[in-house]
């Protein structure tokens, strides 16, 4: 079994995924080669490779990219979304894919809870004032216990978030065609439309994927419906919202927001979102934490062992249809 472990990231990043422990486990499955490669270098190295491990920056699996992949049968992607990787050509060749989406989703949901709590308690302001002035004056603070929380989208992250919110005895409302009536008991949530989410929820958390139909989906129509001092949270993709519309409503002091993602990243210096007291700006840190990376690699190695042994199903496998509904990278998104 020939295994190629490739990355376009730095050696420092690669080593957080492929630790000494992970390397030891991979090497029990076959002959492993490690390399940091460009797209073309990777394409030209696929002859004779049975299993490909890769992470962020992995190229789209087009026929051109796979032209030398004469033996490739399994791709182990240590990243999360594979929306920009999987193709019909890959599926037609019988190449299967496993990825870290499920484990990452749990970590991002954890981060979302942290963002909500930080914003509700005004922790950024309090910490900064204490650091700069010696002791922060009293500020109003809120929690999330007993609050009404709206979730837009129902992918893996939203599912994890809904389960986590159960501990806070929240009223959870979900807007998604994928949230079915029979799921209401399991997730202790109720289904509703977007208007109800924005009109009735204390906190609104966005978890939709970026697609043609969700580009700039949330605009002034929805932000202006929010309850006074309600909190809007975005850990999905910046281009799903109209940033200028959110900035206007927050500047007026009507609502607050904590944002982790933006239509352009890094966030431009002249962004309308800057300099507004009611908006907390986070530089895209809501993704999975560094310490989870080794766990993801080890989980995918477990699937590799099942693949070699012919044991089904592969726990972390993603098919093409599911991949089409995953969140795309803003950098790869082109509005037609």
C-alpha cells in the first residue's frame, strides 16, 4: 500500500496534523512518503499511489489533476469542507474520500458558543478596559441561559450547536429545509422561517453554506426585524450577508454582532464594519482549534484501516451529493 502524505501548507502547519504519533499509525498501514508540494508537483507524483493524505489547499480532483492517478482509491482529507475538492470525475474513477468534517463541526460549534458568551457578557470591552484603565466600570452583561436562539442552516456545525445549547435550557429555533419535523424531539428545537428567526430570537447564529442562492441572502430586511440589543453571530461565510446593511443597524445601536468571517479576508481597513461599538470583529478564528488536528488525522487513519480490511461503512466518508451542499471557500466562490 503506497501512501502519499502531501500538503501545500508550511512544515509547521503540516506537523500539527501529522504528529509523530500520527506518522507511526500511518506507517503501520503501508509505505508512507511525506512532502510539501505545489498542485502540479502533486499531480505528477500520483502514479502508483494507493492512498493520498492531504489538507488545506488540496486541488480540485479534475481529470487533469488525476491523469496520473492509476491506482488511487482513497483520499484522506484532513480539512473539513470538500466542496471545492470532490468532482464527478473523481467519483467516476471509483475514488472515495474521507474527511475531518464531523470532528471539525463539533469544534466550530464549541467556538460559536464561546463567541456568543463573550459577546453577551461584553467580555472584550471589560477585559480591554481593565487592561488599559486598571479596573472596568460596571457594564450590563447577559448570558444565554433561557434565551431564544435562532440557527440558520442545519449542517454538521448547526447540529452540534443545537445539541450543546440543550445544556443552557434555551428555546432553539431552526430555519432549514434539512431540519425535519421528526428531528424536533432529538434536538429540542422547533422549525420556523427566516422572518420568525429574526423577529423573535435573542441571538441569531448563521450556519448556512455559501452558494449562489445564499449569496447576500441576509440583508437589511432581516437585520431591521431583530429585537433591540439582539445579537447576530456569523461563523459561516461573510458573503452570505450584506455587510453594509449589518453595519448600519449596529451603528444605530439597535443590535449587536460578533463576526468571524467576512466577504473579503483579511478585512479591509476601510470596511464599513470597523469602528462600531456594537460589533466584535474576530480574524477568522472560529474554525477548529489546533489541538483537534491530530485527532482528525488519527480518525482518518482508522477509516484507512477499515478500507484496507474491507469493513464498511467508512465512518468519515463524504459522497459527492453531500459535498455539493457543504460550505464553499469564499475565495473560490464566483457569483454568476
